[in-house]
């Protein structure tokens, strides 16, 4: 075999050759710099959609940049009372007729009593203790606590209706009814204290010492007042006692 007929076994392209670079026109341009992220960093979908402003967040006053106002807080309190009435209507289904209307008025009566009687009394304590809590902050804490209680009671209304129309034991109905009311009251109490905690923590030491006793005393008074109102306004829950 001569040199002219020899077949070259060398590959047409070197094995170690790197692929050609993309032309400059195909390279993605770096994103412009912003205040929140450095250049070339792309925001993901989770970052863009984090904590959306849902109806529940708006109702509870937790949307971004929410500013308190008396019309908004009054509307929030009115909706909370209406939602709590659903739980009363569910309890009234046990007897039907006029008992549905009376129970629908009795369930939110505890929330209204605390808002109208206990909260103004607590405002006097705050003024005497020189606490940095104005009327708007107190109204906001009251309305948002009532909103959480209303949401809880409205959510428990279907289960309560199922119990009262299917269970013959009156003691079970009483336990379910008062259990739902006390659960809503506990959540509302925690919300009220949490709303005012930053303002009280910023107060002088003497004021904080007074509020260490005043806040639990108010929450206890509000719980007793609401329980007493529910006891009187919901006779269908006390028939077995």
C-alpha cells in the first residue's frame, strides 16, 4: 500500500475541541440593577407572589400598607357581628321557629357587649396608666379581634348545625355551643393583646408594670362578661343545666 492510497484514521474534528461560543446576539442581556437585587438576578415566581392580599387578609386588616380608619374598622366590626350570627342561627336550628332568630341575635351579643362595655372601661385604665395607646389603636385592636372571632364562629357554624339537629343529648349540644364560643373568645383575646403589645412595650417602665396587671384583668373581665351575655341570650344552650 502506497502513501497515496493510505486512509487517514484521524478524526475530522479534534475530540477535545470546545463547541463554538454563542454569537453576541444570542446571549441574554443582564437585567438592570434594582434596589432589591443585584444585576443578572431574576426574581422567581414565589418572590413575586409572596403573601398575596386575599379577602381574609383584607378583612383582618393584614394587607400590605393597611391604614386604620374609623369607617374601615366599623365595617370590619359589623361584618364580624354578622358572621358570628351564623353560629347563633346554627344553634337555633335545634328548636326552630323564633329560636333561630333569638339565637342569631344572641351569639354576636357577647362580642357587642365586650366592644361597647369592656373596651371603653379599658380605655379609662389606659389613660390612667398613661399608656401610649390612642383611640384609633384601641378601636383597631377591638375590630380585628372581633373579626377573628367572627371568622371562627362562621367556620364552626356548619358543624354546630349538624350537631344540634342530629344529637339528642342536650349536654352535648351545650358543650359544642359553649366550646365554639369560648374558642372564638380565646382567639379574640390573643389578637387583642398582640395588637396592643408593641405600643405597651414602648411605654415607660411604670406604665408597663401597670399594664402587666391591667391587661390580664381586662381579658378576664371581657371573658366573664361575654360568657354571662351568652348564658342569658342563648337559653337553648342552658336547658340541660
